[in-house]
C-alpha cells in the first residue's frame, strides 16, 4: 500500500467529523511508549465502568459464564441485553447496566469483581488498534489490503480519565501483555472477521432470519450449538475430521473455533474443506430437486392441456357448445 493511500486512511480515522476527538492523532507501534496507570488511588476510579456500551464477544461470554459457574443461557438472561453489532444486522449482546446507577453489574467502589476475567472491551483502553486489513478495506482495484503497514495503535484519552496523569511508562507491547489483550485478540480474531465481512457487504445485503438465529446461537451459547452439532443431522450431512469431532465434544475452545469456521462457511460461503457436504447427501438433494422439477413440468403440462381444452370448447361467441 502506498504512503498516500495510508495517509488517506489515517486521516479518515482521526478526522473530527467521523471520529471522536478523544482519539489522539499519533500513530504508535508496539515499541512506542505511553504514560498511563489505573488504580484505586486515582480520583476517577471505576468512572469508566458506567454509562458505556460493553459488547461481549463469544470468548467473553464463555469465560464469564465459567467464572460465575452458571450456564451461558443463564448468564445472558441475568447480565446482558440484546444489541446489534456496530453497523450490521448481526445480533449480539452487551452488558446490562444496573438500573440504580447505570454501572456495570460487576463493579463496586473497590473495583471490578471479575477483573481477571473482564470483557475484551474493558482491556483495550487507553490503547486502540487500527487494522485496515482485518476491517476488509480494499484498494482502488477492489483487492483486500494486506501488509504490516496496515496495523497501528493509538491512544484514547477521555476527559474524565486521570490515569493519563500518572507517571507510569509502558511500551504498547508491555501494556497489551499486562492487560491480556494478545490472548483476547487471538480468541476474537475469527469472530471479528465475520463481523467485518458482513460490514463489507454493505446495507444492500441482509442476513436471513435463519442466518441471524444461527449466528446468535453459535456466538452466545456453545452448549446449545454443541447440541445442534451432535443431536441434529449435521454430522450425517458434512464430512468432519473424526479427530476434530472428538475434540469439540468436550473442549470449548475447539468448539468456539469450530463455530467460527461453520459460520464463515454457512453465512458467507467461505470455502472450507472441513465443511464439505457428503456426496450421498448431494446426490439425494439432486434427485429430490429433479423429482420436484419433473413434477412441476407435469403440472404445467396438465394446466396447459386443461386451458387448451377450455379454449377449444368455446364457440366464437364466447359460449361453450
């Protein structure tokens, strides 16, 4: 990608008309340094935990459900509310704020009660990342942009946040490692690619209601998705590696990645050797379609013959003989 193209994209990100002014207009690398520290001693402690939209990724839901030792469907009912993922018609969930103070249900004056398992969105501040390739950006020829120059970092600075006034220095790399961001990036990557792929299709395309239900189930409730895999005709329809089948029976992380692959294949037609329909299923479908087609042709012939007979029985005056 040329420097000119990259400059245009940077301006689009940092431009005041389309982006919040709290994004600092400076491109950072993993080795750039920032000053920031959040702790109970800062006057704004936990201020960022209220009046905010915290959208949960599938991995967030999995980890928080395990932390609270409740099934995913119960976690969703108690702690989340439905939403649509940004600029898409893809259904998701976000943390349901407490009614009395509009704060996260897991925050107290002493801090976050699920801090080590907190959602991905809570880990990134104040360092954001721009990845134009992951966002499905295309060059002037319509090809997806790739290359290391397409990823950079930036600082977000909220007016109320006093953590920026602390004297603790980090590199971006050190901050991300301390916050466990790299692990979250790895676990969220394929799911985010699905969202970005949907965004790239624009508003002229819509997901079917069945597609929305499947996306929501696979993204929010692995137990239900696992039952779909093992208790429906899924494994009779698709060729799936037996070793992988054994893994997804018990391993939630394997199941999570499996769900992303299935969604990419079923919703967006991404070619995946792991989701090839069995030949006998294809043949059976072709046979059924042929039978339906033959029946449609016969029905059309019968309708034509009946219509022709009615016409032949009419007199020139329009009355039957």
